[in-house]
C-alpha cells in the first residue's frame, strides 16, 4: 500500500470506531474491517485480510455490501476487497 501509485492514503482500522453490524446465526455482532484506503481517484477501499474464508466471513461481506449499497456510506464511493494470506 505504501508504494502503490493509486493509493492517496490508508489507515489501519484500530480504535477508529468504524464497524458494520451483522447478524450471524441469530446473534448480532460488530465487524471491524482491517484497513481503509483512499485512492487517488476518490474511491475508498475497505480491506479485510483472511487466512480462510468461513461462513461467518461470507456473512460479514454480505452485510458490508448491504451497507455499501444503503447510502449510509456518506455519499463516498466505496469498494470492498478480501485479501487472503496463503
């Protein structure tokens, strides 16, 4: 991210308060994505790194996608990316 010509800035989502509420197996939880990037073209990326893609992670992405489409994203252009570590 530091060297990318497309990234204007980024921040680790640690104690920022940015979260997405989701429901998994009847229990309401909060999801805190790993990073938030601002691209030079004005778009924002929500980055999550994972070692495995479990049902809970798929549910989180579905709720995040719903949030992105809902208008709660403050009129910004957002995308989500899932990075897998191998």
